[in-house]
């Protein structure tokens, strides 16, 4: 399953930077950090994208590879995977 279809439309550098910062802020706030997330909730942010269970599974595999690449310790890895998995019902539409 290719996830690239979700990032194929042209985006300005500013938009890419904003999307990256929102992702960082969301993760940091969810992890209890001092960051405040000012973006939309996950359901609204992903509405209309047609994300399927297969897409989400592919995303989770990419997440696993990323955590492996950066040698994230098991305790933190488990927390990130559990948190990300908990968002599935808010993101998957089809």
C-alpha cells in the first residue's frame, strides 16, 4: 500500500513547514510536554481523505521502521505505537 497518494498535491514550503510543526506539536502535547497543540482534531484533519484500515496499517508499518531506524528504546516505542494505534478510529473512514 502506497501512502504517497496522501502527499501528491503540490504544497508550498511554508505549508510543508506548517504541517511538520503541527505534527511535532501534536505529538509533544500528547506526550505531556509543555507544547500546546493549536491544530484541528484528528477526525476533522483527516475527514474526506478516504483513509482505510489498510492505509493505517501501512502507516503503522512505516512508523515501526522509523522507530527501528532511530533505535527508539522499547518503553518509548511501546508508548508511541500504543498512542498512534489509539488514533485509528478518529482517522480511518473507509
